[in-house]
C-alpha cells in the first residue's frame, strides 16, 4: 500500500483537491495522509481547516508557518518556519509519495523538504504561466523538484517536457477543478440566498481580486479602480471574496471591509465562501470579475463571462468567455459593458471546454495506483538527445 501525503494550504486549493483527497482515502491500494498548512491555520482567513474536518477528513498533521503579515520579509520567514515543520512531519510520517498542487510559498516549502528527504513528488498544474505573480517562478521550481506531473492541457504538458521532464512521467489529465463542478450537488438559489444571508438582486457579480505580487505598491491603486467601476453598477448584488495571504493582500481585504460597511444594501464580503457556496454562486451571478485563476479555469464551465483584470493571470490558456482588461477604471467599464451585451453572452455556450471533462480525479488515481516508486532518479530529458528513465 502506497502512503500518499497530500498538502493543502488554502481554501481554494482544498476545493480543487477535495475530490482527489476523497478518492485516495477510498482507494484500497493507497493510504492517505492529509497535511494542512498556510491560510487554513490563520484566524484572519477563517481558520478554514475546520471546513476540512467538517467534510469528514482526518488531518494527520498541521504545519504552522507563523504567518504575521503580508510583507516580503514576513512571508519569507513563514516559508522558513514551514520548511522546518514539513521536515519534522516527513520524518515522522515517512510518506512514499507527496501530492502537491500549484505554486504558493507553503507548497514550495513542502516540495523543498520532500526533495531533501528523497520523497518523490507528484505535482498538479505545472507548466502554466502567470506572469503577474511570483507564483510563476515557484511553480516552475516545484516542477523541477517533482517526479510525476499532472498537467491540465497538452500545451502545459509540452512545457513541462521542455523543462527537461521525461514524457513518460508527464500526463495531460485536465483541470481538477472541473471535477467538483460535475460531482457536487450545488445549492438552489433559495438555499444560496439563505446561506449568504441576503436576497440576491435581479443582477449580481462575484469579485475576487488578489495582489500582483511581481509589482510593489500597486494593490491599493488597482483595486480602487475596480471599486470605482463597481460603484457605477445599479441594481446589482456585489459578492466579494477576500484576497489571500500574498504580499499586499491585507490592503485589499481592508478595502473590501470598508466598501461593504459603506454599501450594506448591495455589497457582501466573505473571508471564504467555501467551495460549495462559491460554485453555487457561479450558477446565479451575471459575471465574475477580478484576477483569480478560478475565473479562467472553472467559471467558463458555467457559461458565464469572466472579466480578468491586469497581468496576474497573463500567460494562461483562456476560453472565449474571458474578457481581459487593464486595471484602469475606463477599461474595466468597457469590459463590464461587454460582459453585459447580448451578443457576447450568446457566443459563450458555443466555446470549447479546454480544461477537460471532469474526469481528472479518476485519471490521477489510476496513475497513482501503478506508479513505480522504486526508481526516483531524475535524468534530464533533452529534446535533442533523448534519454530513457533509468
């Protein structure tokens, strides 16, 4: 039986991983070890580890990173503390394989500790590019530390191979977030409204905006431009989800709190909607606006427009339903007008579903069952001088 450790550090990442965590737990050939860290353990972000426990999962270890702010210095120190914590946990649990998703700093700490401990890594969502966040560099670093790769499109698979990873260890399985859309029983509108504590107006928008971490001191200015554009919307319910613990996130969260306090008749703010409420909301909102990866990966499956602001997601493969704009009031206004147009809305149901069909979990499980973990050496795969796995 393979002892498979899965790491989750944020509410959004857990929502993506939840079907896979459940499938690993239920598979008789795999022994799940669930490791929780990062924002899950921070009161300011809702102590969302409780959602994991309420879903019926056993948390095998909590790795505190001592987060004390969103400055570069504080985040760097939290990576060091997480690295120490993962070293202790890996020494204790001795997993045969570590499953990681994405590109956040706490995931980098887990990957680094596993690499030094000779624990092979299976990485989801490698090969992607997000030019407006330092997640870009972290993601590629984790790819080079990983032994097995679950890419969400063929292009991303090709990029991973281009980075020197052997094609036999790189799999195009689609985006795992689509699985939950297909599997979850989503809330009715009445159920959602009861959970949100308000009756939705005739029109509504969901807003998630994170800092562009490769830029300094832009979060407040950019988010203010978005708020100005939202102010012009009449007859809308505005549902805000707060930013994550990235550098500059605290500024955005304070601005959300202030805006909601001043606009209680139309605005709601949540540290975390949770996966069920978030996906359920996507059924009923008129558009999603901000710069979250969810707007690129999951929202198109609901056939709703996404207004993607700025460079944070620049480089991702995007569906036709995504409207890109710069973080300037006038450009955001133009994008909102396009998202409301009947002509644009009528084109969305005909777009290709580029991130798979919702069967990513089953593909990954089938691969995990059959992985040979006895040979974890990683020869560099040269595109011109091809080598076989030893």
